[in-house]
C-alpha cells in the first residue's frame, strides 16, 4: 500500500550548536502544541492513521473480543482505615475503579467514592489518596484527561460529603496527615500558571511542601519547605508511624534523594511556618526510603553500599554513617524490593528473585527471618498492612493469573489464605504455558526473558511474536496479566516475549547502571539480542512486532533506527508505568528533552546534551537524529506512534517531530512500502487513570495495526 503523508514545513534556519557541533531542528515549530500549524499537523496525521486502523477487516471482532475478556470484576487489596475496611473494585467495563467501604470483611460493601460520577466520559481519575490517622477524613487527588496536574479534595467519612476546600497546582505529590487529624502535608508548584490543563510544555520550578489545615482555604496553607536556590528539586513529606516526625525527601532527578526531618513535638505552637529541618542525608548518592522508627532510631530501605538494597537503622539524633547498623543485609542474589512494618514489631519484606516476587517475614529489631511465604511464579502487585494491625493483604498476578488476593493475620500464625480469586470468563490458563529463558546479549551478558504462548503453539518460525521492553529508571518488568495479550496469543496465533533488559531494576542498581547514561546502548543491544533469540529458536520470523510504553517508546525508536531489518512492526506508546511519583518518559529527541516540563529529572538515566561527552553519546542513538534511508534495499518496519495531546509529562512534540522526520526521510524511498503513522488521541495523557473505553480503543488500534501490517489470520 502506498501512503501519502501530510507535507510538513521544514524550517532549515532552526539550528542549535552543541559543543561546536551544529544540529538542525527543522520541526522546532512542532514544539508549540497550541499553534494552529501544530494542530493542523495533528489533524492531518490522524486523517491518515485513523481510517487505516479503522479499515482493519477484523476490527469489530477484536474490539468485541477484547471487551468480552475485559469484562470481569477486578479487585484491589482491602485495607483498614479507622473502623472500616476499604477496597477498589471495577465491575468490568467501568471507566474508573470505585472505592468501596465495609465494616467487616464479611459485611455488605457500600460505595464510598465513585470517580465515574465526576465526568460523563470517565476522564477524571483518582491518583492519590490518604485517610487521616483516625479514619475520619479522606484526602484524595483528582486528575483530568490524563494530566499530571492534580486537585486535592477532602471527604468526611461519616457523611461521605466533601468539605468546601479544593487544593490546586498540585503535581508529583503525596499526602501525609499529621496524627492530630487536623491537616496534611502535600507538594505543589506555587508559581504555576493558574491555567494548568496538561497542554503546557514549560518547565515548572520551585516544587514546595505545604501544610493544609482542614476547614481552611488553600490561600491559608502554610509553606513548610522550599529550596529557592535549587528550583528544579522535587520535594515531598511523610509522617512517621508514631506521628512525631515529619520526614522530608528531596530529589534532584528520578533516582536518589536527600533526607531531612523535623520533630513536630518540638513545635510549641504547631505548624505555623517553615519547618526547622535537620539534615540526615545531604547528597544524592543513593536512595533512602522510610520503613519505620522507634523514637529517633529509624529503619531505612537503601541501596547505599548495597546495589541489591538492604535495611539499616539510622539514629536521627546521631546520623553519622559510622553509626549505621544493618538489620537485613544485602542478599547475594535477590533484590530487596520493599519492606512494610506490621504487627508492632515485624517486617514483611518483598524480594525479586530472577524476576519473580518472593515474600518473607522478619523481626523488626533484629532482622531475623521468621517465615517464608510460598506461592506460584509471579508478581506481588499490591499489599496493605500497618504497624498497628496484625493482618495483611497482598495481590498476586502472573502472565496467566488475573489476580489472587491473599490474606493472613499474625494473631493466627503464618497461615496464608486466599481471600479472593479473580476469574476471567472464557479463559483457561491450562491451555497456555510460560517459560523463562536466559540469552546472551552482544557483550555476553545473560539476560532473562519470559516467553508465553498456547500449549499447541508450533515452533516453526512462522508465528507472529510481540516483543515488549522497557529498560530504564530501575523499573522492573515482572509478570503481569493482560487480556489483550491473550487475544494476541489465542486468536492471532502469537507468542509473547518480555525480556528484562538492562536499565531496569530486576537485578538491582548494577543492572540499572549498566543501562543508563554512557551505557545506554546496552539496553538496545539486549533488545536486539532478544529478537535474534526468538528468530534463531523459531518462535517467529519477519512477523516480529516490537513494542514499548513510556520509556519503552525510546527503546522502540532507537531499535528501528539501528536494526530496521530485524523487525516487521513497531509500536511506541505512552503508558502508566510508575513507581511512586517517578517521572518516566517517552522521549525521542535526546538533545532537548530536558527543556520541557519535568524532563530535567531524567538526566539521571539519559545524561544531558549540556555535557560534551554525554552529548556525543546521545547523538549516536537519539531516535530523532538517527533516521536514515536504509541500505541494501531494506525498509523500516511498519511504525505506529501512539500519544495523547494532554501528555504534560512527555510532551507530544517528541512523537510529532519524530514522525515528521521519519516520513520526510522515507516518503520518497521506493523500497519503503510499510506504513509510518501516528495516532494522536485527544483528551488523554501519559496513561495514568485512562478510562477503560479509551484503553480498549487504543488496544484495538494496536492489534489492528499488527494484523494489517503482518497479514495475519484470525483464529476463533
């Protein structure tokens, strides 16, 4: 099929000079999302892409099948606040999950907060929430159209009514109540434009911590911590389990943090102004997360001198590193991923063992192991428990398990019970198989990869394959359940492959470091090697699709430039990958990413063109700057970029400039028969809180593109 792409103006006068090297940027004008020219470019691109995707002969079958399989009850872990239990549940096709309340685990649940009632189209989602210590109030944050901007509201539990106050200009924030139940800490940008709606590309500065007292206007909120001499720092406050201390974390990038604290009991008049902060960690050399404290003795989860992480204690009144004590040492092989204090004096600890979740119970004071919890190969995707409570819930999934919620109460010993098992209609897990292999990357590094397919799958090299990757920001791709991938395996005869390439956190900080900044090429080499493994071992051939969401979009862009002959189809998309308030990217212009919104925080993984050595390294793989007409009659794989017009984390300019350059370079290349398209969704952002109807619509586009591109067959 011959595609006629929109003609985009090239401004040859747009030139930047980096360390003596001049770089043209002819589509600089696409950096303005509000210009009429940009809007017209988006309209014309959608005019090409949408009819192509909607012309897929099995589109209705795909959307019906994905919808049918999606329509099953999805439950989150119950958690207790005050005298009630709460849990999130989606009955199947609701756009947003509903928060339910019940007095006992066996009691009748009632709707407590339904985000679906806040907008007709489901574009308002709840992103953060925290109950007061006594369980009488809920502070919760709402986001619109996928934007990272949040507004915080407060609901009274007894009446289920919202209080009058609304907090604006909130972004990348947690909520932390003081234990007097009078108010909470949160973070916002005080100087943000009041018209924050997700379209802006400007860099926000002076992220600050505020304290809000219940029953007051936001204008009365108290600024508690700010660092005007460091306008790009990100700040956040938490309150210790005992309620006495406010703990302040400061990040310069997405990784590592400084730590400060304030003894709230030493404030005679309460919180009235900036907190008198004491410094505990005054550098960005490692990551520190609060777990618990006994007075001034704090238990901390850290990778300082421990790439696989460990638990230590720091006396905040005597914080010199020489006085730190190890509670749970770094394991020789497994990543100590998280720790939760429960039942007064115990720790529930989550490990990653060769990309699989493992849980164990330990003594808080000594770290002594008390028990190992055993379950199938998979991933713990959620957990709930508190120091003052003896019971714990956690949610387990795998590629073939949609969810099992386990429960145990330490009053009754270590017995692990199934509290709730989630089932998908018309899905039989016994008809599929998951295997884990280890393959060699270009430099000989062993890289793990999960491969999932039906039991009657034939390894003859003719099947389509979907190779999904990420490779950045220390994010681990553990097993996850997806009904759309079931459709691909069951009805399109495909095989799913998830390689755990470097740059992720599957093997701790070393694995992450081997895939960042001046080691970034390892990420792409690992992904290429995964594709070669699948082809060599006859899982697939030319019907290989590569896909990546969020940071994985960069992966896809770089890989199709470097090895276009290896892939038949490529799809880059935004996505909800997130750890805490980590800021993850879908970046294709590696020279200018740090000049927009929160891009400066990604220098920890990418480096920066401001540094001469890093500039030359970035230039070698930057997707936008390495589009070339292939040699030897090779063509680029069919390429589809998916983005949203409200993505204020990774602004759409990356995708727009890339597709413009790709089409410009290849539209007159006679060997290029495969499509080069972009689909820009309106009123959607980076993936967080995306309504179900939009998720299903995007997935249908995703598989329609693969089906048409690779000439696949639909199997009933």
